[in-house]
C-alpha cells in the first residue's frame, strides 16, 4: 500500500466511524467536494498536509489521530 491509498482508506474509515458521508465531511471541513472526491477516488494520490488538517478539523480529531492507524505502518517506499 502506498501513502495515497492509506490516506484514502483512512478518510473512508473515519467517515464510517463518525457515521457521516463524504459530502458531509466536505461541509464540516470546508474542503471542496471535488478535492475530497479526487482523493477518495484515487485520482489524487498526494493530498496536502493542509487538506488533511482541514479534514481532521472537520472530524474533530488531530493529525496525530489521523495517522495513528495500522494503514500507515509498512507503507511502500516512495523513493526507489
């Protein structure tokens, strides 16, 4: 799994845990629907830290909480 896949899966997981839709997350975080859709669909594999921070703010969690997941362990090396 690469970082883009892990971020995508984590967003979906957090929405499920919070029982909210991706659309609701966009409203709560102020991140545009197109940006989040591009991340979740895999068209954008490099979400910025700023975008992730906004999503975290919308979810009421810290960035540390976002990345505190098994999804981010043993990621593929990005630079080869």
